[in-house]
């Protein structure tokens, strides 16, 4: 089982990836806590505040 990692650039959480599927960054960390799942980024006020363009799981805090 692979560890979920969060992107330091956009906070997208993925597992088993070497680069972020959302932004392409290679700066991934397993040192994060809390998450939010964005289903419809165009209709979500939270997604707009977080500048999220793609639906998925996002870390709330990256250490």
C-alpha cells in the first residue's frame, strides 16, 4: 500500500505518484494533516478560496 502524499504547491493529495497529477510539481510530502474533498470546484466557495481547479482530495495543512 502506497503512502498518500500532498503537493506543496497546490495541496492535491495523491498516492503512488512521483509528480502531482494536478499541477505537475515534484514537491510532494507525506507530512500533512487534514483534508477536504472538492467535488465541484466551479460551484464551491471553498475551492475558489483555495484556488482549486480540479476535483479531488486536498490537504488543509502541510508541515
